[in-house]
């Protein structure tokens, strides 16, 4: 039986999480602080760890650092949402945590909804291969020096990217390598709790040369800008004079994901010529984006999916490939190089090895 360690300084949280995880069919152990957690991790073998961020003594971030340095293990962050915790959560994802769940409480999330989310995330994460626990950046040094030529070079393109589990690390890497004057507009839908997205957009903007903004109604798609889909709204598009602009649409269909990658992909086709569109589907569980990517391909757009080699969860890109929606399958470093290669050579900065 697979074994999970629950790390939380709240006895109530440990009790609730242990019950939820046990009901899912896993063996559960607990730790009440960072020191106890590290002792158990280094003396036993766990298939997965749920980790709170704010704990007395050794913090959750320090616990995560030591685990990833000495004994990489699948980790899910389960923590209350605050502005400070949002920053720490993104730091945890960079260190190797695979996903995060917001605790119920001040956000008004009911216990049943949280229970279902925890169960689904644990089942999703516990099956991730061990070699995907740490960010797949071991590929970068060997692949980032390759150049991927294409017929799209020097032409205006509109780039649409969808990602889910494992995506935040990829997106951070993406915005770090795009220069401030990158000529093609980039729109991204990343599955994450809606309350995190504004903070994520600000974080991306602070670590990149290119401008990163959270989508707002009427936001113009233009070069030198990355637009991140806004939480609780679908990211769609419209024409306004000579511009393509964002239109934020409330969910009227009880969609599983809001914003939806499929809806972004399909909406883009309605206002942009297919030959100007590049659709990219990155790591993530499920199938969101696959049908939209298929419509893109059938219309004549270039469609790319991340390969299993670097996808933390080879779900969404696999589904897209299986239904024939993919023109090119690439590792994430290859995707980065491709995006750089379609910019004007004199304007695009070199990637540092």
C-alpha cells in the first residue's frame, strides 16, 4: 500500500487530511512540525507528502528544500491562502513541489469541495514517475543551444499556450527567456485557483524582461506582452478596429476549468487567421485544450504539444496527440527554442546556458 505523510502544525488539519487520504485507500502517517517531518522522511519511505507552508520552527519551505536536496519525494502544498503564502507557494513550486491546494477557511471553500479536490490531486500526483519529481531542467543545457528554424520566422504570429499541473515552472522559464521587445503576442491559460492568478501575473512580470499582465476586458494583444487568463473568467477574443482584444466571459456551462484552454483556443480561431496562430499545449492532467487544438490544426494553425520527456503530467498533451491535434511534438526546451527562433533575430536575446 502506498504511504503518505501529512505535515501540518494544526491537529485539526492533520485529522481531517488523514481521514480524507485514508478513505482514498492510502496508508497515512503524520508530522506536527518541520523537525518531525524531516526525521520521518529521512528514516522512512513515503510515496507522497502533503506539506503546510507556515509552521513553527522549521518552515515548510525549508523542509521542502531539504527533502528535494537529499531525498526527492512527491510533494503537494496544502496551505491557507494569503498574499504572503501565495509568494511562498510559487517558491515551493520552483523548489519541486508538484501542485498546491488552498485550505478551506477565509475563502469560504466548503469541506466537501476541498475533500474532492484533495482526493483527485493525490491520485493525480502519486502516479507521477519519480524522475519527474524535480523540474525537468536537466534537459536544458543540452537542448537550449539548438535552433528550430521555421517558415514562420519574421511574420506576425499570435501564440496561445495552455498548461495545468507542472505548468507554473514552465511558464516562469518561458517569460524569463522572452525579451522585452518580443514581436509576437502571447496568451496563456494556466489552471490554478483563481485567487492565485493575479499574484502569479505580478510575479511573472517581476522576474521577466517582457511585460506580463493579467487579462482584462479590452486588453490589446500586441508584441512585447504576455497575457495571463484571469481567474473565474474564460479568456476569449474579439476584434476592435485594427486590434485583437481580450474579452472576459463568465462561465455559463459549469465548466470543469475556468478559464478553459479549449475556449481560449477556439475563440482565437474566430477572429485571427489560422496561419497566424500557434497553439501550444503543455503539461497537465485531463484533456482540456485537446479539442481546441484539434480545431486549430484542422483550420490550418500550427499546433504543438509538450513531449512526455519533460511534461510533469503527460495527460493533456498526450490526449491532444492521440486525437491527431498535434503538428509538432517537442520537449519543453525545444518549445522555448522554437518560440525564440520565430522572433526577429536582431530583436531576440540569446538564451544563457
